[in-house]
């Protein structure tokens, strides 16, 4: 059975989600590992001996750290997806939402972080016509498509 260390695991996590919140716990933090962890953008590093109050504070701080700008961008993406689907029909919006949840356990609000889920579901339901919906979403987000994380969303959705 292969053995992997935390740095390898975090590297793999970052390949999947650049914005995942990660708190590292370790018994021993060497300078090399500290530098590597910093480059992998950990939210925090906790070193033994662990203080339960510090752990609680760190978790609360990390969970609260989503900037309002990101929440506004997420809301904009949700609104754009919903409106694009509602222009087709209410049942189209309902079906896409239902399949997102059934296949991936996510909602429209998760699509900013996981545009590939939306792309897969749209293609599954609409086939080649999914490209028309994707183009409509892209057009509606044109004014902000140069902003992160919306530019990543559009690039991933257009694949």
C-alpha cells in the first residue's frame, strides 16, 4: 500500500481546488516543510502541543474567511445560470438542479467552484445544445469575465 505524506496530499488537493480551505496539523514543522506548505497556500498550520482554544479559533477564522466579494460573485453566477435555464423553461432549470444534486451532491451555488459539474450535467441533458447555454452564460458574465474566480469558471465551463 503506497504511503503519502501531507504535502503530497495537499498538492493533490490544490490540483482539484485552488481555493480549498486547509489547516495543517503536525508534530514537527521543519523549515523545508514550512516553505513548501506556504507555497501550497495553507490557511493555517498548527504545531504540537495543540491548544484546544487555538484550534477552535483557527477553525472559526478559516470558516469565516470567505470575502464578501467572493460571495457576491457566487451569487452572480447562480443568478446567471438560473436565468439562462429559466429562459428555456422552469422544468429545464429544475432538471439541471436535480441532476447536479443527484450526481454531485451540489447546488447551483457550488458551480463557481465546480464548473465541470455544470458542464457535465448540461451536456448530459442537452447534448451539443449545451454549448448554446454555456455561450449565454458567458455573454451574461462578459462584464466581469476578467475577474477571478469568474474567469476560471468561464474557462472550465467552456471546455
